[in-house]
C-alpha cells in the first residue's frame, strides 16, 4: 500500500498539535565523533561555595585533554535565557527547569555540560536528574559551611542580605536543601578548602572511572 500511517500529534503543556521528529544522526553517532559520552555535571551549593570556580577549572582541564565541554553558569544565564525570572520560589523552579532542559540538549549533542547553579531546592534538582537517563546526571555538592561562604562573600550579597537589602537570599532567609545522594561531594580537608585544581580532579576521577571520557 502507498498509504502512509498518519503521524501521531501531541499536546505538551501549552503547545498543541506538535510532532516529535527523529534524525538518523543520534547521540551515539555524535559521541563517537567526539570520543566521549554526553552528560550533565550539576554543581550545586551556597553562594560563595566555589561552584563557578570549580566549573571553570574542570572545563579547562577537560579541554586540555581534548574533550568538548560547555559551562552553563547560573548568573550568566540570567543575563539572557532567564532574564525574565526573579528569585521568588516559583521563578527559581522555572529557572532550574529551563537550565535542565538546555543541559539535556547539550548532553544529547555529546557534550560534557557543566551546570553551575545554587539550585537550592531538592525537588528541582531531582526533576533535572529525571530528564537524563542512564546515569547521565552527575550531581556535585559543594558541601562547604555557610560561615566560610559568608566570609568569602565574593559578590557582597551576604552583607546585603544580612542588612535586609536583599530578600529571599539562600542560606539567610531562604532555605538550601542539601543533596542526600550526590555522586560527588566536595568538602574541606583538614580545615582547609581544596584548591580549584584538586576539586576539578575529584570530578575528573569520577568521569574517568565511570567511562565518560570515551565513546
């Protein structure tokens, strides 16, 4: 018969009559081209815990080794993709949802995507994890004490929060829900914070051990 089967249209969210189109070049082919496995390294922790520092150090180390990476930084994304969102609870959730979806696309492209966000709510991080099957979501918890993060205060935000000039600031008057089953936990060692290179190496070791740095 020359009759074609009618495509199955879907309604997703507020979008109606949409159709998923598959491409013959998929994740497997892209990963072989890049010689690595696409994944999302999700770095979470308080402001001032060193998330962006670790993300950049890790990206640099992977680049030197010939691996393709991309960093999604929470502050940078609020300059564009998420510029319409505030720091209210519902906007924080939408912020993380959008980043999770973008990170999923990078992983599907075969890229090692490094997402660096406070992402304070456990349910939002878990929702991003659910987007990526086959252990492609690697959570890195910057488990450093509030006192250290506040003493650093690289952006001066804790000082503003303590004086009431910023409302709803994570760790001061808005909660941070610590992960319970992170793949990687970065802590102080002997009362000292590890160097950026040492922290990046901790993540690199995990990637090597679990086969992410080969197709």
